[in-house]
C-alpha cells in the first residue's frame, strides 16, 4: 500500500503585536496511476493566486522583494526556470542552498525548489527562521519512491537476515523522515559529489550498505570504486523481502533501493551515440543519476555543480552535450555564448515538479509575507529534525 506523506501548512499572522498560528496537515501530491484526480492539483489551496497571464507579475515580485528587504532570502535550485530564478539571492544545489539559508539568518526563506530541499533548509535553519515552498505540489518523484513505512520495513527485515551488518546511506534527495532513520541507525547522508567517500566510510563501520533512494547513483558509485555488479542487489519495496532471497541479501555488499530520478533515467545510450554523430568533437557530460550504461559512455560524470564548472572553465569554442535537467542546460547555453552547449537528447523533458514553482506562486508567497501571512510553510518536527541533522553532520565529518 502506498503511504502518502504529509506537509504541515502553517499560517502565522502577526497583527497589532499579537501572533496567531494555525496548522493543517495535508497529504503531499500523490503521483502515479492511483493518484486521486482531486489531489493532483495543489494550486487550489493557494487562495488568491494571481493568473499566469497577469503582465504585472514581474513588477509585483520585484516590489515585494524590495519591500521585504533582508527579512526574506530567496533560494533558487539550478533546475528552476528563468522566470523565477532571476529573483534568487543565491543559486545552487540542494545542500549548498540549505546551508546558505542557515548562514543568512533571514526570518523568511523562500525556497525555489522541491519539497525535500525545503525540508533540508528547515532542518539546518534556526527556530527563528521559517521556510516557505511557494507550491506544495513541487515534490520529487525520486524522494517519493522511498516512503518511511517501506524503508522501516526493509530495515527491520535486513536486521532479521543479517543482524547489525548494514549501514544506511541516504542521498540528499529524500524526505526528512528517511534522513532521520539514517541518523538513528548510524548512517550518513551523501550528495552526488561525495557518495564515494560516504561508501568508504560506511564499509569501515559494517560490511554492507543500504543505499537510498537512487539505485543509479549507488550503482555508479560502487562501480567507480571497483566493486562488481555481483556485489549489488536491488531492493524492490513492493515485493516480499524486496524481491530477494536471504542468501542474496547475505552475499551482497550494497543493497540499492529501487528508486530513480524520472528525468535523468530517461537518457539512453543511443542518445550519446546520436549526439556524437550530430556534433563532431562534442564532449558528453552527464549526472550520476543517469543509468550506468549512459554514464559509461560519457566523457565526464559529475554533480550539477561539477557540470556547471566544467562548462564555465572550458576553452572558448568547446562543444558540450549535457545529460541533466533542461532548465540548467538552457541557462548554461545562454550564459556561455562562446561555446556550443546542447541537451543530450531533445525528447527528455523538464522536471515537471520543479517547474511547478512559477511566477504566480512566487508572487503569491511574497505578497502574503508583506501582509505578515506565512503561507506553505515547510516545518519538520523537532525529533525528526534532530536525527536528520545528525546524519547531515556525519556527512560533513566524513568529507
Ligand atoms: S530532477 Fe529528478 S531528482 Fe531532481 S527534483 Fe526532479 S525528479 Fe527529483
């Protein structure tokens, strides 16, 4: 059974020196064929959302940002579209932005990203700061592939089959409750740039790793470290014992959660062959969330930040085909006119949930702040935040 996670909608009003807060729990966007139609659109919760065709939206965001001054910090993930990222005080990947949110100390942090990123920002910011996600339907399909009920069941079964043998490693792209389980069970968080260090650390603690939730990042990292495919098994949360038998679990070094990024997994080996024919002399660079057969064919593999640096630092006239989210690739092409920058394959589309953050929702969130109303607050409960923070701190100590 699919378990829907919930978001806390906090509405805080400060009027005439008095503060009142109401809280509502709603299920996050349910994806897939079983999604009830009435829950597939969270925009209906945005009372007073301006229409997308309103030609004044850019001026309204600009005016609200100026009026709010340093009471608000706007953070923009690299995959956000141009119409909103132009207002970001800082751009980055999810971990960089969460740390930046804590460093600014702004009472309001508006996160142009997806739900798990806003949760990570809330975990790392102080109690005096409030994190806002302009559209609650901006989730992440990969993070949603590992819900806490399934992960707890997996962890318990692993303890039955191989007691005390496994360390959990969880990618940043996961919900706060999975990060908290990782912290409680002695594991660490990783990013796409430090996953190898996290695996090395984990193998020094115990003989096995449970890697969540991206099977491709886990497998690519394992292969880079010299492990073999036979060292890895995939845990399918929808099958008994993950679709494995006890001997397979006992014999595995890495148990990969069966999750993936719905954008990066779409790149295929044929796309690499085709772009090499189409653009002679091109260098192919892809994100490690891509399938291993795509990663194996690429010239370079790296995190979002590494991809950006590779393009910016390359010689004028160089040619690049990039396998990552389309908004970032378009921006890199625009910002590097002295180089040829193309998308690895034009049939792969934007991250649909990232794209839910748009000008109307940003306008709506900021103008509510001007009225001293906090809408779409993302708040992680203190116990979950404590354990998730511990797992994040372990990552910093390892790297
Ligand atoms: S690009 Fe992939 S990993 Fe990133 S938010 Fe979208 S679905 Fe999640």
